[in-house]
C-alpha cells in the first residue's frame, strides 16, 4: 500500500470506532413516543432543513471532530442542539452558551458505557455506544460548549456541573430500527415517521471506503463495496424516494457542506442501529 493510501486509512480508522450497543432487546420502540396529533402517514420526501437546504441555520453548523473518536459526541450534540431550539430551551445564537458540548457528551458516554475491556475515558481515539450517549442525555444531560469546549475539561465545581447538565436533558429515547429476535430490523417507515414528527435520528453505520471518500458518482452513495469492520455515528436529517441525507462531523469539505445522500439500499445494508430523542418543550422565556 502506498504511503498516501496508508495515511488516509489511518485517518479513517481513527474515526471508525462506534461499537454496536448492547441490550437492544430492551429498547423502547418509536411508537411509545406517539402523540394524538402525530401524523399516521408520511410525505414522499421531507427535510429538517426545509427549502433553505444547506443555508438553513442548523445545516451551517456542521463541525469537524478532527483526529479523534468523538463522532458520537458530535452527532449527539448536534441532535440535541436542534431539539433544544425547537423546545425553546436554547436559541439559534452562535454563542457557545447555546451549543451542547461535544466534549462533555463524548467523555461522559465513554465513562458511563459498559465497555469492559479497558477504561477509555482519556483515550483520544476511543469511541463508545450510541445507546450510551442516549442514556447520558436522559439521565444527566449535557453542559454547554462555554462550560466545556472541545479538547478541554471544565473547571467548574461538581455541584455546578450537575446543575448545568440537568437543564439540557432529554425525556426519552426510542429505537427507530428495532432489535427483533437477535437481529437489527431496518425500519424505513419508522425512520421517515420519526423525522417528520420528532426530528433527527442518530445512527450507527458500518463505514466503507466509498463513504470515507465522500464523493459518490451521481450525487448519491450506493456503493456497498470495500467494507470495513469499523462503525461511525452520523445524523439522518432528510429523505426522499431515492434515499436519505446524512449529516457528518468530518468538516464541510467532506461530501456537500458536510452532508451526503445515501441510497435506501445503502442505508438498509450499512445502518446497524438508529435512535430518536424526545425533548420536553420549555414553558416561558428562552434559556439565557
């Protein structure tokens, strides 16, 4: 293998470390989050970015995890950010005080996950589980970037950290693609339904080399060749009759402004688990 190819693969492998979540047979399914006014049907296409596309305020916030295993933290923080704004618990301001901390989510998830081989909290390339970060978001919440910027630890006292985290918590999380009889059941309708009624979906996928390169022919990735054993966390933010639009954390130069369309076939074969989060709306004024 050429030196340039080897360096590209080393860069790729450091980002592909999301482990499949355990105990998925205990997950709540999506319809445990159904409300009376939820739509029973879904449109043929839908996007959380609406007509604005990549000019949408949230689409413009794509970040770069750089040479770390923090994809779960970045996906979780972006997902929570969109829902906090919708629930009026945060504003669209670019201030770090209005952004969930990728570092806090990533480190907390590694600390709380049931990984038994060795402690991974302080390992830069270490990943974690999607269910682990969902449990952290439900039980403890998340600090803001102002309190814990990426690459740094907070200096706040423990009581203050606990209080600040509790302000940004989710009510529950639900399996969009369920675990049935020991196997993942890809749920196309459920994925569409969740996007329309509740928001983004955090997903683990088995990354292959074409995904890493982020430059599919024809504008949509359908190539499932050159598979690797590594997992990665992304968000699903839109769908149409041809596939789904995913939001990545490898910077805006990857794909199109940090996004990529993948075919339904690719999603069915490469997505291994997907979860949606529920955030309770805030009554009264917006969070400061």
